[in-house]
């Protein structure tokens, strides 16, 4: 097949395929955003520390994470609902049906015990004994305050305003160590720097929840955990005995409409960050879907069942994402390509043979005219035109495989000439 003929046949095929590619390209899923807004909680808190780790890991994949300082879990849920942030760490047990319609969980990440630290001189053996003391239970909008308020209600009785202080994390730690308040509550990861500092601080003790198991049985959003003796500092024997605590499980929450590629890279980061052991859980326990109290996407379920997708395992984020989205291009391309490629060879054969067979129309017309013309000068004119026709056909260029058709045409022209009385051409030699 000559290149000129090939372009005439396959050029339109390529053009149609290109048009199909462009149409599919514009209707396929949009590329993921380059920037994600992450509700990070209060600076210095455990949420903020974890958010900074997400920021570093996602930056390695080409996704910039903008940290948004918030008051805590309640504030995070509000900002997610308003669309001001895309992802956040949220304390378990705080969501309801309204959040379930608009938000999705990427799994439970770590146990978040409810720590209540009491200054040494305060007389309190149980959470209920804090009713008459000066207690900070976290600022409005924080998960700590929501959990503390729920526990105060469960313990019953009237809790005065002094027992519902709203100091932020750093302020509550300072006030407790300075003796300005009697107790401070925090719902936080054991890895939070201020928790570690308070566990080993002089003049401060951790309040046990002796009825932690009973509390957890009555609240699906809570679980019972035990801070083992000496786990904070074995040499110093801190704590000096097992301390029962109640805990929520922090989870990674995203908006329902988040791009699937961002969801995938967040899941990768969560596995890298939260699979490490903690004071309460062994390595590999988190992240998981056991403690997710929001709906999860099919992609998230598949991730926890099968791990990262094939493309995510072997390609960088940008390449894997493009290939994952581009598979939809194969549908129109294959739909167009198969019939077009199969149709191209018959079309090519038809075009080549048409260049040969189109001369038969002129040959038949000249034969009919010659038969209708008596011998003489008029028929000689017809024969001359047949000669010119034969010369034109001789200049016809066709592929070698179609030469037999060309020579058959030329022999037919010679036949008509002889039929009309032309003398046969002498044979050379």
C-alpha cells in the first residue's frame, strides 16, 4: 500500500479516533485539585501534629495541604459542612444523620482517651467529684467539651459554671500547673505533647474512670481502655498503677464530593501515619473501618479489603491518577477503532479497483458509439479516442497486487478496438 493511499484511507480513521479521544477527554473525571484544606484543630494539639504529618506526606505526592486552625472536632464538622475545609480529624461519636448525608469517613485512626488531670491538692477520686471544683473542659466547638458535657450529664446533678471552663489547650495546661484551676479535661491522642508532659508533671495526677466499662456500654461512641502501669515511663513507674479510661476513636472525615484521587492519597497517608503502635493499641490495629461512625465510600471499603490499587502501587500519584481516569477514553476509542480498522482494507480495495473499473464506463460508451457508426472516417475517430483511452490507462498507477485488473482492462480496450476494425498491433521480434 502506497503512503499516499494509506493516508487517504487511514487519515479519516485517525481523525475520527482523535475526535472521539478529545470528546472523551473533556467528559472524563476532572483532574484532582492541587490544594486541600485540612481542619487541623488547635496549634499544639494532637490533631495539629497529625495534620502536619499529612501535610508532609501529601506534599511528596504533589498535593499541597493548607492547614486551617480550628477549635476542635465540633468546629471541624461545621467547617466541613459549610465546605470551608475538605478534610479533618474528628472525634468519634459526635455525628448524626445530618452529617451522614454530606460527609464520609476514611476510617478510625487512633484511640482518643478522655484525660482528666487534677492538681495534687484537689480532692477528687472520681469524675463526679469534680462537680464542685474549678474545671476546664475545653473551648466551645471542641470535641473535648462535647464529650465532657455528655459525661457531666450522665453523672447527673447540677454542674456550676466554674466546672465548665472554656480554656484552650495551652491555657488549660498552664492554668492547671499554676494552680489557677483544679482540673483540666482533654480528649486527645496519648501522643499529644501536652498529655505526655502532664503524665510526668509534678503536682498533677491522672483521674481514673473506675466505671469506664459501664460508661462505654451505655455509649456506642465510647470505648474502655486501660493506661498500663509504667507505660509512660517504666523507670519512673508512670503511672504507678493501671488507670482505666474512657476513649473515643478519632477518624478522618472528608466531604462526600471529595475527588477520589485525594481520597486515595489520604488513605495511603493514614496507613503510613496511624499503623504505628501507641500506648493503647498494637502496631497495625489502625486505621480501620471498625470505628467509623459515618458512611464510607466504595473506594475506602476496597482499600481496607485489598490495599492500594495496582496503579497506586507502581506509579507516582500524578501518573496513577491520570491512568485511572483515562480508562474511560478506551471505551470510545475501541468502539471507533475496531469497526474503522476492519473497514479500512475493504475501503482501500474498493478505491483502487474503482480507479480501474471507472474506465469501463468510457470503454462501453465508445464501443456502443463505434458499433452504431458505419466504417469510415467517423469510426476512425472512435478508434482514435480508444487509442487515447488506452494511453491514459497505461499511465495509471496501482499497487502491484492489482496489476492483473489493470492488464485485464487494457486487454479489453484492445479487444474493443479490434471489434471495431482496428488492425492488430504487430508483435515485436
